[in-house]
C-alpha cells in the first residue's frame, strides 16, 4: 500500500483492512471459487523476508485448505505470456447473470461487460493458466520461497 503512494497511515490502514475483509470471504462455507495466477515477479518483488514468508504461507494455506481456491504461479521460465498487459479479474455469477471483467486502476476500477471484451479476457486467462505451473508445482514454488 505504501508503494501505491497512499498519503497517510489511516489511508494505508483502511486499504489494507478492506483487502483483509475481502480475503475472509474465501474462508466461509459458501465461498466463491477463486482461481488465481500469480506472476513469479510479484512474489520476488517482496524485499522483506518476513513479509515474503508470511505472504507465501498464507497463499499455501489457502490453496491447500478445504476451500475453493486454486492457485498457479507463472514462473519467469515461461517467458513472454498473454498476461503481460496487467492484472484482471473475471467475475462469474449465477446462471443467467453475465460475467464481468474488472480492471483495477490506481484511482478507480473499470468494468467490462461487452461479449467481445469478455471473450478476449477469457481467452487471455486460458492462455495464462496454460503458461503457469500446475497447482501442485505452484505450491512447491511457494514452499521453496519460504
């Protein structure tokens, strides 16, 4: 959060707390399915060993837990990949409700709902998942970081 240029400690704490609350949704009995692909660069960018260890342990716990979290790591060895344009989230809902692509910006968020936009990001996600390590191998990458 500090790297995002938040101006005050209360702003930083509010942003961190919001993310913590969002994470708790994944531990509920009726948690939504989450399939995340994390670029190895995002993991290695964490400079403090204690923070990296805590983050990696949390990711392992979530991926190994009795929940609906699937985690893949996209290693440097995969080279160029379809996700290099930046992060995105595909929100899929109950049948009858159209999916939405969410792009987080520094100041806001952008929601894409057009069929061709959804198709584009679904294909991007398929390619990113194919370039990433399988979930079991991804967990081993995280364990090796610790």
